[in-house]
């Protein structure tokens, strides 16, 4: 059995070695000091372990978080592809499909109603779980809104397709008087010299010269809006509403055949060339209006002109000469 180690010290007063005895108070302090040092050391070890070494639960959560970030990256790439496809559909809808039917494009503000243009999403690694979910939810909601409005747009286009034949018949696509030799266009669309006042004024249509009594034809299907004498300078004239924003005017007639409210077909006689109203010679003044604005009728004669004939008519109509009204 090991003997208890006894410590001695040399007493300079008694000149002897005496037994070293530690007081009780000192021993108590030493005991509590040891306990305190042990506790502090233990806490430091625990902090270091938890800082650099994951618990099993933390390892599982970290693995799940990494898997979620990876899935998010895949979803994000898929969303980008869908957005590109959606943008292409919207672009084709506006620039191709709707232009065929001369329909107004759907504004972006309608397609992306109640949604704002968002900044680029933060890097996946720096986003929390809630941010990942919210970001993906916002993008999916945005795509859903765009799909809803695109679906409505395609429904409208489907309705236009069903009425395409009616639309084509409503576009003023022939000349109002017989013009086989292409010699009857006396004045074109644009600024021309007024035959009465001899100043340059805007001429909103085409003047077709022809002998008095020459038949005038409706250039598209429609309903007669005005028929009779007009105080606006066109004398006996006819105005036809074709629908789809189109309206045509035929002026200076010798005699009006059409009646207000009558439904007419393209090529049907509605009156006869004359010299009534503000006119300096027998002719038919012809105008095309689209959505209330006069447009050059020359670009609508595609039903009865070959490309070569159209080129010739275009040159004749562009001559800066004096109008007949």
C-alpha cells in the first residue's frame, strides 16, 4: 500500500524541518477552483464540438437542405425554359397570329396583371428555406397569370379563325370602278393641289375618272351607312360600314342606287359615276377608313391586280398632281 506523501519545509526560526500542513480554508478553495476549472474546460470542449462537428440531427437537416437546393436549381432551370417558351408564344401571338387577323396585340400589362418585374433571384446558396419556397411560388404565380391571359388570347384567336371568311369578305379588296387598263386613277392619296383653291391640301382618297353613268361597285361586304346627297362636298355619295373597323366612301355620284341599311356584297353596284358636289369632272372619289382614320386605298387592291399591275397602279397614284375634288 502506498504511503501518503508528506511534505516538509525548513523553519528558519526553529532551525528544524517541520511538517507542512495545508489549512482547511485553502483546501476548500482549491477544491472549488478545480471544480470551476473543470466546468469551464467542459463548456469549451462542448462549444468546439458543436461548432465544428454536426449532431446526427443536424447532419440529416443539412443533407435535406442540400437536396432541396439542388432540386430548386433544377426547378429554376425548368422555370426559365417555360418562361422562354411563354415569351415566344406571346411574341408569336402579337406579331404573327394577331397580325393575320389585324387584331390589336395583347398588352404586357394585361398578360402580367398585378405582377411586377422582379430583380434577379439571389444565389441559391445564400437563400434560406423560406426564401427558396417564396421565390419559387412567386415565379409559378407569375407564369400562371401569363398562361391564363395567353389562353384567353388564343380563345379570341380561335373565334377570329371561325370568322376569318367573314373578315376577308369585309376587307375592301377591289377597285370601285372597272379599271382593266389601269388608266383611270387620276389622283392619289396624300397632299395634292386643290382644283378650286389651287393650294396643297390633304387628299384622303383616290380619284377614278370614268364617263358619267359608269357603275360603281362596293369593294367589300357591308351595310350601307349613308346614301344620298352630302353637304360635305362629295355630292351624291355612299358610305358603307364593313365591320372590323373598315368603312368606305364613294363620292360625286350621278345617281345613288344603294339605300341606307341595305346589306351589300363585294362587287354589287351601289351607284353611278357623276360630277356632283365639289368636283371638276366626272369621277368617283373613293376613301378607305380603318378604325376611323383614312388609309391609302391603293394597298387594298390585292383581289383584282397582279403584282406587276399593282406596281404600275402604285406609281400612277403616287404622282403629285392636282386632284379632281
